[in-house]
């Protein structure tokens, strides 16, 4: 779906599932290691691939580490959330000590305080729903990846979003330098971390228009990211269909496979990058095990480091529950799924569940009637 300008009030969305999401995310942090949380240091490297020579005289590429930007993200979230959701987040601010210099007292990046509107920076933020308080003042060593990891652990406790930090390299490309990815569902951060944006898309098999070759894709992404201003964040949404297991373990913190689509894609450790890759039938396939999975993706430039913050908020809803939302919902979803171009349908693995889904939706459409003025997707 198309990109649009994001109102600031919509940057972070919280809902009644916050605590349940936190249980899932915390479990992932405990067990996932670098598959879930990773911060790369500053690095220099050759842009050449294995087997290529340097006939064109490519210079070495340098890119900043992700730690400083993750620290900035933690402070930005604390400022935003305490204003946007004042009943859910309580903050305390730094109090300067007469015996120390201002520089020692407050958190800055290149001398600019990590605070809004001339206030002192936030020292700690308390999350009312979980009862946990996070101390931001511990985030000191700006270039240390371990500090960046601690910043992302704080970020994890504040939101239901995943985050990818993209830093600009000396070649103008933006590189995936830090990530907190607890609920990817269909992809693994370890397959993407360190890559430039265009290679992330190509390596994952994301469909592109036939006339958009790699070079055009690369240049369009570089231009878009370079031109993204601090004050004009953007947002887009996408959706897919996910199958989950029919059997539920009462002790499982993630019974609907929000974090990883085990039923549809098998074990995470042996996953092959790219959607729709498996030819194996999905077990226990039925309307009861099908979910509409949607992603709300936000892009904003962090004001002090200049890094691009890519946020991903994932929602999931049972197809049967969705259809009960109102007359015409089944027809619209069926029309939308049928409208996918061949490459999109292949990428999303439609052939593996379309007979079950569309058969159910068509039946519900017949029972529910049509909506006045209803036209096929995308109208």
C-alpha cells in the first residue's frame, strides 16, 4: 500500500494487548540472542562482492555504528510516550548538581541535549501497565554496541513495535546497523543485518515491477532516504495471511505464532529467506487457523544522529473474527487476495492456503449479502 505522511500523534500505537505483547517480546529477548537484538559497530568495508575485481576503482565504504542512534531512539520514545500516553508512562528528569558541569549531568549527542523543548533530559521512565522503571541515565558510552543493546532493551519495554536503525554510509546508501526484531513472523534479522536497503529487498524476494532493475531500485531508495526530513515522518501498511497451529498449549505465551510463523514456515533456525518458499502443505489448515496479519510501518529521521528509524507494529486477527466485523468484510478480503499480481501472490505464498481461505470467504459473502455500492478491490 502507498506511503503517506504520518501525523506525529500516530507514531506509536498502544492498545489493550500491551502486556500480552510484552510477555511475547520478553520471551524472545531471553531466547533469541542475535536473531532478535543486534547492534553493529562502526565499520569500513569494500563494496565488492566475492569474485569481483576493482576495475572501477571503488573506494572503501564507511558507515557509523548503530549504538548512538539506538540511544537517541530510547530518549525520543520516552519524551513522546510520556506526552502521548501520560496515564501510562511517568518520567523523572535529571536535576543538575552544583558540583558538576552541565556536560556531566545531561545526556547529549554532539552537544545537543537528548530532551524536548529546552527541558532537562529524562532520567527514568516508569511503565504503569507493567510496573517496570527504566533508567535512561545508564546509557553512557555512545559508541559501545553493548550500550546500544541496553538501549534497545529499554525500547522493547516501552512499545509493541519492532525497530530497524538505518545509518548512512559514505557511499550514500543506508545500512541496517541495529535492530530489535521480536515479532518478524516471516523473516530473520540475522539474514539482513549489515545490508544496504536495496539488498535487503532483493535478497528477500520482495516483488518489484518488471521495469525496475536493481540499479533503479537502488537509486530511488537512496534518493528517498536522503530527502526524508526530520519533521515529515511517513507511514505505510501491508497485510498477509498467516496459518497457525490448531492445537494450543495453555502455557505458551505466543499461541498465535505472532513472533514466528512455525506452522507456515517451519523452524526458524532452518528457514530459507524469502516468502512462499515451501512446497509442503500447511498442517491443520482451516478457517479457524487462518489469521489476517497486518504491519504498520513507520519511517522517521532521528534529529541528532540523522539515522533513519524504521518501526514495524504487527497486528493479528482471526479470519473468522474479522468476517464477523460487518457485512461485506468477507467479500472485500476475498477480492483483495484475488487481486494480487502473480509475483506478489508467490511472495506471500497464496497457493498454500487460497483454496481454504477463498472457499470460506465466498461462502460467508453469500450468507452475508453485499454492501450497497460495493466494487471490487481496490475501490
